[in-house]
């Protein structure tokens, strides 16, 4: 029943932004029906954006049953995935990581090989086209790049809290410092992420040794 309101919001908002990005959890759980729904949603955004397809990365719900168990890349493969997207009009380069490739439960992790692969592709692109060094580089990743706790709101959070556990321990990006280091090494100052399903504003200072 929220669909009409969502459609109205999108019709108003999409036309006023340079590029739409979706930072994961495209599905609730990996299944063909959810992949079809997402494809329809993506096509709608593309139409509203005047032909500019939204840039989307995958989250834990897209690769693990209910976001927690196993790994199934079948539906993700059907919708496709990208590593580097250049937006000539907005003068931005979107650098896409899959933080759900590794990690247990809802946790995330970016592998060393993925950092190397994405770095090599980014370096090759900017070497071939030096003008891209003037574009704004933006990292897209699903899991939040630093841990933060929130008040216990859901029954799961309250149950974990009652036995002295933090739900963050099951959601965090393992070795997030590796992402901080990669961004600093490649002079990327902007990271867009998803994962927690609720808009919040949090400030953190990150040290780089």
C-alpha cells in the first residue's frame, strides 16, 4: 500500500538529482520473483531519469537467504554488476565494491583481491583518460564503513540486548579499516553505503596510520 506514495516521491525527486545510486539490498532474499520486481523498479527509475540507469550494487539480502544464510549469486548475475561507472555529465566516477562477497550472518568484508582488482581497473581508466582525474570519485559499498550502535528498537535488538549482545556485532563490516586505507590511498573522500535500512546522521573521525 506504500507503492503509490513511493512512485509519487520518485517522480518528484529523480528529476532533481544528477544520478540515482542504490547501495544494496535490492531484494529481500535471493529469488527470481524479487529479481523481476527489482528490474521493473530499475526500469522505472531509468525512465524518470531520462534514460540514465541507476547504479546499483549488491547487499547481503541479495546474496544470502533473508540476508543471513548461505550465498547465492544467481539472481545477482542476472541483473548484472559493475565495478567502475563514469558519469560524464555529473563529472563523477562511481567505484563499486561488493562487501557481501564474504562475511558471516549479515556481516560484510571486502577481500584483498577485490581491492586489487578495483584499484587496477580504476588506475587503468584514469591513466587512459587523464581528464577523469578531475572528476569526483565516489565509493559505493553496502555495509557501513564504520560501526555505530543504535537504540534497541526491534524485538531482535531487544532480545540481544537482554542477553548482553549488540546487534552491531552481527551487521558490521569486518576489517572496515581496509576500506578506509584504500580510500585514503586512492584519494577518495566520499563513500555512500546502505545496510541499516533506516536514515540516520552519524559523525565519526577516522585515523590513518
